[in-house]
C-alpha cells in the first residue's frame, strides 16, 4: 500500500494546516480502510492514493485553515458518505463532538470500523437529514454543520440550517462555480435564518474550491425542513415555499 504520510504533511501545510506524524499515521490507515472497503461497496470513485490525499484529505482539512471551531464544539457531518470532511476534522481536532449522519447503513458500518480502528469517538446516526432536522433532540443543537458534495445549495440549506444553534455555522463545501447556486439559494438562506459569506481557496494543485459559510442569525421557522422528497423535488425559492 502506498505510503501517503509525507505527501499529506507537505500538502496540508500548503493550505495552512499542520499535520503531525501521529495524525499522518491515522490518515494512512484511513486510506487503507477506504480502499479495502471500496472493493466491496461504492465509497469513492477516487482510488489513486495521491488523489485521495489532495481531493479528500486536504480538501476536507482546508476548512480548518479558514475557521477553527471552539473547543468541544458539537459538529455534524450531513450526508457524510465515506466520512468527508467529518473524519479528517476529528483526526485533527479530537476535542470535537462529532456526529456522522447518513441515510445508508452500510456506509455507517464502514465509518464505525474506521472510528474503532483509529480510536475516534463519534456518534453514528442512520437517518435522512430532514428527519434529523425535525427531531427535537437534534434540531438547533449543533455548533457546526458541514456538508460536502451532497446536494445543490438551496437543498442543503434546508437539510442543514435547522440543525444548527442560534449563531451556529453551516459550511457547504463546493467547487469554483457557485454564483448561480448562491443566486438560487438567497431566498432559502434568508427564510431559514441564515446569512452567508463566500470563502474561495485553492488546493495545492491549483484546483479552485469554495467554502460557503452560513451563520444562523434567526431561529428556523416551524415547518422546515419539509417532509420526504419535497425538499429535493421542490427546492425553496421565492415562488416555492
């Protein structure tokens, strides 16, 4: 198995995040588990170790160069999939109270194996995001919500903003072309109680990325998130409430 530790330490430094030797060991094992399990189930289309470093690990860690959650912050990774960005954030910040939420139980089985192997404490939740947002024990209970490559921004807002506390932050991790998504999401962000800031950055190979930071300024109105497939089929817009 390719040793990615030196490359990860070097590349993460370029985005302003220092990975030490012990953390690099955990990322190495994470990659090995990812590739091993990926032979049995579809976790990632990226299987080249160098690309895993750049497009999964460093991309996830870039959030920490732009924002540092408070000590012991409650963070939920919505639609976590193979654990990005939640697991990399937890490796770097073990103090974070991490919740990994996904609608597919087989992905959570993989994440449980990763957390056990790496010694990471986290809560694994098998639910759809809209169900979590309507659950009184989860609604408006997180300091930070993150989502990466899950859905269009106006859909993500309805999944994620209901989960964060007042003054909490939702981060949507996106590619470079976000202006159209932002234009189509302004109504949803306002309605659900958020206010956005756009933070562009570059990966070490020069690839453009965008972090959309949405801070909760007002409580999310009752009735949101809506039920079932309504969110995806009829995303929030000024003409579609």
